[in-house]
C-alpha cells in the first residue's frame, strides 16, 4: 500500500523490484494499480476461469419422437428414456409427427401428450405446452 503516487514513480518502483505495474481498476478515481508479476497474474485468472467452467452444468435438449398410433410397449420405452434424460437435468423435446390422414385426428395426439405429461410428472414439468409447427406437434419439458 503506497497510496497515491505519480505514474513515473510507480513505474520506477516496479522496475526496481523486477515486476510489472498493472492497472487493476482504471475507472476508479484515481486509477488503482498494483506492482506484481503480470504473467503469474494472468495464469491465476485463467485457473479461476477454468475452475468456474468445471463447476458449470450444461443443460442439453434431448428429443423423443412419437407417433399418434404408438403402441404401449414402445411408449413405455420412450418414457423410460425421457425419465433418464430428466433425471440427468436435461430438457426433453417431445415431438409427434403426423402423416397423411393423421392430421384429421389431432385429438389422439392430445391424448398421447396427456399420457406423456402424466408419465413424466415425477421428474419434469412442462416448459411449453403442445403446439403445432407444420405437420408436427411439439412439447418441451424441463427437469424439476
């Protein structure tokens, strides 16, 4: 702690000690500087950033594709996979694709989506309700 001093004096002080003069907070009045080894300082900052990145959880969007006429066993297998995704903390996008005359029977799709919500209710919550995008219906669920 040297207090307020002239820039030239600070540079001379840093050179005498074999270190660098580093501006820490340029917007302060007066600007705050430190005499330290700049390479070591950068290394410490990089280590802190890497440590923060390690602790960060990346949420992925997994997709489950269904059909309106899905069989019970196939449905159970898809729900088992979706439950596993939700347990891992990922989001699940449930997509139902319609072909041909299936578009005329959208109430069947709504029943399947109600069934999906009931199955995944333990580990997930509905983030976006079922909506149409062209010839497919999409619902997104996230982990509780």
